[in-house]
């Protein structure tokens, strides 16, 4: 397929299920295994246990480690190692991803770049199998590499949405991608959950079963990436302004990066949407990242119960993504996201009042989280795709990803500070209302039609 053929794909009839769209869905399916099994559930407690063993080798069971790790001359509490590692990878990502986007827009083969970053991340994720004993340093390096590779691949992946779907079809395509991600991540997490339950009967200790699960996430990510790489291999040819030959792709991309920041102010509705997204997405990420902590520490459920509920959320989120895509087709993605933020606000308020050990209410809360989780994020992606100038997709999506990562600590900082002063996770969770309210108010002021036309894009039938 030539560059002209790519244009044909991007302007196919709305609702058409193209091969490119089906292949595109599977990258969500592939990388969500790492996001769910490794980054969200297993790596934090496992890396902490390895770091604790290094700092306190003779620690008695049930006792607290009072020693620290020496990290380039800085004493680090082993219990904080994962959080600091995530922070470092976040800061690096915020800088690197913008450059990656500029290069991707000027690459004649963006799918090859997607493959390179995806397989680099998958290799790093698979090598986490070898993190054992007291070798926390290897875990830190691999986690940073995997997270950076994931973010870089997602910049290119998100930008391809514009090339495989017309404006009227993007809400559906984006929602299905998120749905596939929750389904794929949920399936592997369920298998690893069973491995954790029956590890003793299989002749494995808990650490070995965890390492096998980490390996499975990396292999799943790398293996299923073959589907989008092969299916999207013809979606090629740069849409961006050609780079001067004297500058080259990399130098030209750095020069274009400066132009991006200067030009962003020419798109006030795009800037306003980004500001709204930074608030409400931070709230979403903080709720998800601390929901297991809330369930265990505040509602007093066992870890297995909370993991079971987390699995439930994964599969509900699959249906929620599809449902929200259909709702957006009727009332528009902008209104649908606004309504979802109202539901998120209600969720954190209700969470404040859920009594301890009330499993029915906890599951009901999880049901609503699952319904709005995928839809609100998927439709935000498709909304943003309408507000960026054509030919600059990866560059502007890198800004979207980088700004998300660069500010995604506001919510967790708020959560932590409120808990520190109140000694209550209930007040910490309800404090997140401000992120959904402020994000919703800003989003309500975004004039989508004006922003779409200013970016030079076609206005969908229903915005």
C-alpha cells in the first residue's frame, strides 16, 4: 500500500471495520498485559521485597526494616524504592516522548518504530524474571527501560488512530482499542492469579511464581505485538512537513519541537482540552492506583478479595469501553466524557461512605468504576485527535503523553498529604473530587467545533 493508499484508509466509510483497525486494536491487547500484571499489580510489592532483603538480610518475619539502601550515595527506604523508580521513569518520559513524537511524524515507517519500542519494552519486561535475591538494581533499570519504551510506543500507536479512522469513526475505534486492552490484560491477570493461588501445588514458591508471571507479561506483550506490526506495516509515509536535508530527521525534529510549543498557543481550544485532561485523568489514575490500598487498609478486605475485585473491574471495563463508544455515537464524545466525570465524582463521594467489610457495596463501586474507566479514557483520546493539526499527530500525541506523565503525581501527592494529615484513606479518596470537578468545568468550556476547524480537520457529524 502506498502513501496515497494510506489516505484512502483514513477516508474510508464511517463504521467500516478495516484490517488496519482490527490490527491496531491488538496493540492495546498486547501492552495491557504488562500494564496490568507487572506495572499495576506485581512489580511494586515484589521489587519492595527484593529491596528489603538487600537492606535487611536478617529481618525476622513480620518485623519492619529500619535500614536503607545506598542509591548513588543517597539513602533510600526500600519501601519507597518502587515509588522513586516510577518517579524517575516519569520524569525521563516527560522529556523523551516529545522528541520521539517529532521523529515519528517524519519517519516513513512509523510502524517499525512502534515495533522497536514495543519489543525493547517486552524484552525488559521479560528480563524481570531474573530479578531475585537482593538484585534490586536490575529491577530498577528494567522497570525504567520498560516504562520508557511503553510510553514511546504509545505515542506512535495513538497517532496512528488518525490514519486508520475517519473523524466520525474515531470514538468507536478508540473505544474498542481500550476494550481490547482491558480484556487482554484481564485474561493474563486471571491466569497469573490462578498461578498465585496454586503455586505450591505446582512445586513453586511465591517468589518464583511471581517471576513467572512477570515473564509471561513480557512475552505476551512481545508476542501479540506481531499482529499490529504486520497488520499496520503498509500504513506508512510521513504526513508531516518534510525535514530539510541539511538537518536530518533527529535535528529537524528538535527544531520542530520548539515550533510545536510556539504554535500550541495558536490552538486555544486544544490547550484548554489538555488542561482539562491533566486534571481529570490525574484523578482517574490516582483512584485506580490506590483502589487496592483503599480496599485493604480502609475497608479491611484481604489481598485475594481485592485482586478478585480488580479482575472484575478489568472485564467490566471491556464492556464499558464498547458501551461508551456507542453512547458517544448518539450524543457525542464531548458530552459523554462530561457525563462520565459526573459519575467519577459520585464514585469517590460514595467510596467515602462505604462501610468496612461491606463487600456488596465495594463490588457495586467497582462495577461503576469499570463502566466509566475505559470509556472516559478512550473518548478523551479520540476527542484530542480531532484537535491536532494533520501531519503532526505523533508530535502532538507525544505532548499529550508527556504532559500526562509530567503532572501525574499531583493526584497521588494530594492523596498522600491528605492521608498524612488526617490518618484516613476516606478523606484522601474524597479529596480527589476536586480533580474531577475542575477537569469537568474546564472541559465544559472547550468549544470542540471551533477547535476542530482551527486545527484544519473535518468536523464529525456528532461532536
